[in-house]
C-alpha cells in the first residue's frame, strides 16, 4: 500500500527532499529557508501521479529500513568480526591500488561550467543578469541562474513550480518576482562547448565528456611534462604522440588494470615494454619521472594548471566561468569540483590521511552514485549521513547490503574508485555497453500515435549507430506511463526473424523488432480496461558487433588471410626450448632478429614469439598464409615486442632457463592470440607496422 502523504510541516519538508531531486539543495541556495520552500514544492506536487509513484518507492525503502533494523538486533560480536575480516582483506587491495596511483603521480581533474545554459543566454542578453532566469519552460527547467536559485529554483524542477516559488517569495523571506523563461538553444550551447573542449584537449587529448558543460581530464602525464618543460607549449610537445584511446583503469580511475599477463610480467614483458599492436606509441611524457604529490610544489603546479585552464576558457567563451576539482581519482575530483562553486576550484590531497580528512564531514549524498533512496536507507537504517560515519559503520553495511552495494559503499567511504570515466560505460573491447535515446512528452495514447513516437526515437538511435559504424544484436523498449510506472522489454532478432538479420542498425529494423512489443503492451492495457497512456518512451541498443572498415579494391582483410590451415612446415627445436618454424626466422629483418651467432638468446626468443603468430592462427583453424602481408605484419609486431623486452633472467641449470623461456613464450602466444581476435584493430596496426617496417 502506498504511504499516506505526511501532515506536519517538518515531515513534509523531509519527505519532499527524499522524493524530489529538485527539492534538494544546490549551489547558490545558501541561506534559503529549505523547510518552507520544500513545503511549497510538496503542496504543488502532492496530488500528482509522480508524487504518488515516488511515495510508493519511499514505502519500499521504509520496509527495507525496518528489516535492516531487525537484522541489526542480532548483529553480535562474532558477525562483526567476520564482516571486519572481509572488509579488511578488500581494503588492503584498495589501499595497495591507492599507493600505486599516488606513486605514479595520478592527478584527475573535473571541470564544470557554472549554470552553463543560463550563462550562455545571460552573456548574449546582459539585460537579464539581475533577474531570475530559467532555461526551459513551464514543463521543465534545464538550468537556472544564481539569482533564481535564491528563490529555490533549480534544474530538474518543473517550470510551473519555479514560477510559483518566485511569486510566493514573501513566504520565505524573499520578495515577489517573476521567473523569466528562455527557450533553450542547443546548437549555440554545443558551439560554446566545442571551444572549451579544444582547450581541454591540449591538456588531455583523450578527455571524456558526458555532457556539454562538463569534462574529465587525466592531467597525470601533462603535469609530468609541464614540470620538466616549464611552459605549456613545450609540455604539449611531450604529449604529441597520443596514448592509446582506451585509457587504462589504473591510470587514474582507482582500479587496477587486470589485463596484464602475470607470466609476462614475471619475465620482464609488461604493457610498457611490449605493447599490443593496437596501441599507439607512448608519448615522450611517459618516460618522465612522476610527480611527488606530497610535495607542496607539485600541488601548487596542479592548482596553477587548473587555474590556467579556467582562465583560458573564460577568455575564449566571452566570460563564462568554470569550477574545477582535482583529486587522486575522478570520484574525488568530481566532488571537489562542487566545493567552491561558482567560479572556484578545490584540490583533494593524495594519500589515505588527506582523503579521509576530506571525506570525514562530507554528506554521502554529495558522492556520485548515492541517490535519494540509498541516502534514506543509510540515514534511517544506520544513522549514517556523512562519509566518515559510513566508514565507522562498514561492518553493518557489509551485513545489510548485497555484495555490489557494500563494495560500492566501501569505495565511497575510503575515497577510491571512479566517478564516471571512459571505461565506465564501455565494455572490455572499448565499445559502449549501450546506445539509445528516450523522449518525454505530454501523455499520448492509441497505437497509431505511440508507433509514431517509436519511429521517431528509432530514427535518432539509428542515426547514432550509423555514425559510429555499429550494429546491435539486442534492442530494449522503455515505457513510462502517465502514472509514472516504468516497463522495459528486450528483443533479440534471430537470423530469419522479423528483421531478416542477426544485427540491426536501421530505423526500420529497430521498429520491426520493437513494434510487436509495443503492440503487446497496448493490447494488455486494453484487456485491463485502461488504455495505455505514455509520457516517456525510450529505445536502447546493446550487444554490438564491430563493423569491419571498408576495403579498397584488391585489399585483403584477416578473413582472407586466415584461410584454412596449410600443412605445418618442418620444425626444429633450438636450445631455447620453443618450437620454431625455420622459415619464420628467415623472414625477419636482421636488425630485429639479430645476426646469427651475435645474440643467441635474443634471437631464440624473437623466433619463439614470431612463431606464435602462426601458432595462434592454427589454433583457431585459420592460419595465415606464410609470406602474406598480414602474416608478416603479425610476425614483425611480435618480434618487435620480443626485441624490446628484457631477456629472461639467469636460472640455475638448463632446465630452469628453459622453463622461463617456455613461460615467456606462452605469455607471448596468449598476447598474439588475443591480437588475432581483434580483426579490425589488427588490420590498422599492421598497416602502421608495414608503413615503417625495415626491410
């Protein structure tokens, strides 16, 4: 049963805060009588379908709280000890990662425009700067200026509520005012955002942007270069050779990179020394020593660079201001960006003591990922409001939450992890996990109008898929009714199914896949005697296939190259202990393979790795033709990785050395096999290799 609306004023204000995002405090609302403002918000929203649905969810959270309190009554010393043991074990791994990142001088930066849409409009219409302004309309506000925030108006608030707050200002100590609505102009905002991103890219060529007004920059390498070169111009030269587009999680995201092969690491072959072929050459800044962020000079340099970025953007955009945050990971940098809004910056010190001091009094709700429901569970169930209190109650958290939830909360309490970064929405192949679009509209019913909405949204998603050269195996339909009940339905097109193809990309194929699901929902509603009335519809695609790049006439790809295996060539066993194709060694240029007799151990290792290119293909039943350009490129790639690696260290006796070489070759074989599975990337990597390969 849904919770009954509260009656007393303080209870109303508290419930409004937990129900509505627009009832929570935002920067620029300091000194506002929050209780009276939230009473007005609840009064204007209390009878709506949205409020009823939110009250139902609040009732579910309160049931969870009641169950949690009963469970804690039996949480004795033994259970606490068990929980503490598991927490301590995981904490040790997290702290090891923290120390490694601090040793690498990791500096993450989040920059965020202040009231971006409103700021652009006020720049172009200065006569509005002293008036309460909201970008949007009576339906929804996307941004409000800082003047409007004095009346409690903020983003994500229905415009009619914002207008009413301005008119009822005398009830909470503000004069009566009229809220000025400005229609959004996204083309203009996009143009301004591009100007700022061009500046950001000078400091991190692979920055991540998840909205027009915000950017995530990894300043680790730039700060190394700036410290060594002294000026921005010289520092950018040291960043001229781009890093791999897919950024390692360990380089600033608070999580270790677990893609390395342990055996390869043990024998001196790591990612730094033997990069996979789809990685680009490392920037010169990689070779520079990391900054010691415990040094005040390094911290001042980071602060100065962020101030420089903000000043340059302000000058380039006609006076628009940025707020920024620096931290040892993006989760903390994101929180720091809000500390001194507007037009300010803050840095969280590296190291466990500095991080925990920053978090001690920070409300949990300030951390990304802690929403209204989780906040209610923590506060009502455990009496936890701040991250410091959360750290003290981690054993209870471990007992009450599922593994994923308790791990997240431990990360929050310790100040580790990411807050959205390039990897968060990508799978291990660098593809997004999902791509879609959803639209909110006035309530619509009837099969014809709803199908028209589906076709329009599918066209947007299809355009995005086509732009990225992607096709999807799965499509999801999201429906939100006028009573705010959400339903999702998935569909996968089998071969010979409605779309006649295993993957979909076009709008027509998406509609053909999802229209039956929509018709089914309409029919179910009609059977219940309550026609389906929707206010939101979304289409999301996932399970992507990577499209192979177009080929020039006569150009071969890996499918051509990996023809059915030929009978293997005669093999011989060199002293190193690995099976090597005798013809392979003859193919390799002397400056890579080494002269016969001049460098025996290296020559044996190079030959062993080169042979794995063919071996990997044979294992997949698609061995490359010896002498083929792609095959030769794979050999060169493997050989260069081997030639750059440190030789296996000395071992006691022939058997020990032979075992180390064998493990080294096994690790290399796994690398080449993984490489061969990435067809499009290998083709591009081979093209680069053959372009500068000697011989």
